[in-house]
């Protein structure tokens, strides 16, 4: 009975966290008088009964917290930043966020200085593309706010110009053999509404690609 109560108490504490690692669960377990080995057993059970989801090795979210926030794009972007650091949301996901494309997005696309990698999770699919440190720039922090008593989450995201640059940079293998006319044609074929981007951002985009074409 005590074991069942401890397990329930542990689950109650983690279900309010937007994400958590094993060390966090170990610390919470210690307050409940639980050994790390017992906590490991509980984590396995939580996973088995889908009370928590694994994002990657040692990183989890509770199904309860996810269900309450799964329709909030800021939570998906927040998780994208957490799963692989450093990173920022870019390419298709960012362009959709800025209403510059109506294409259906099946994964949150991000840019990182680490190796390229995809994560397929119960919380969604997260795709990361590797870029040189010199080009790991032009992104900012969007601060989460309380709206209608609902918490929003902080996340790093590319500027509109950098989101478009990143998309084409990877799509063309760093703009190899691409002409300025080719870029304009590609934007049109990809159905990206560059005219909706403000002039400053458009100018920034074209100045970025001048280095390569």
C-alpha cells in the first residue's frame, strides 16, 4: 500500500512539470524516501502505462501535462528547444508561425550547431539540421505570457528572413549552383508568400543569400 501511495505521490509531482529529467525525478523521490532504483522501476511503469512519454534518453514529459498543452504551438516549440540544445525553430515550422506558408507541417523543424538528427516522439516529431556556428544567428526569444489564465511557453525562433534562408540553405546544399532567379523561382514553387514578409526582412534575406550566389 505504501509503495502504491509513493508511486502516486511521485506521479502527482511530476505531472505539473513541462518536462523533466531523471535527476529531477530522483530528487523528488528522495523527498518521498525512495531509492533511485525504486524510482527507476516507477519510471518504467509510468512509461508502460503511458503516464509519461519519453522525448529522448533521460528526458520525459507527463501525458497529463502534454494533453493539456498539446494544441499550444508555443509548447511544441519550447520542447523543440529543450530536446536538442542549442537550437532554434526555423524553416517550415517558423514560416508557418509567421503565416508565410500554408503547407501542412508534420514535424517541428529546427537548426542546431550539433549533428543533424530527428526525434519521433509521442509529443510530436522534431527535426534538427546542423549549421556552422557562423550561421547560427538571427533568432530571438519569444517570451511566454499568461493568456486567459493559460500559460504560454518561451521559445527561440528564427526571424522570418532567417527561417526562409535556412530552408533554402539546406534544400540547395548551401546554395550550390543556384542563381538569384533560381531562388525566386524556388520560393514561388514552394508556395512561400514572401510578399507578406515586411520589406526590412525581405532585404535581410536577399543580403544573406548574396554571400552564396
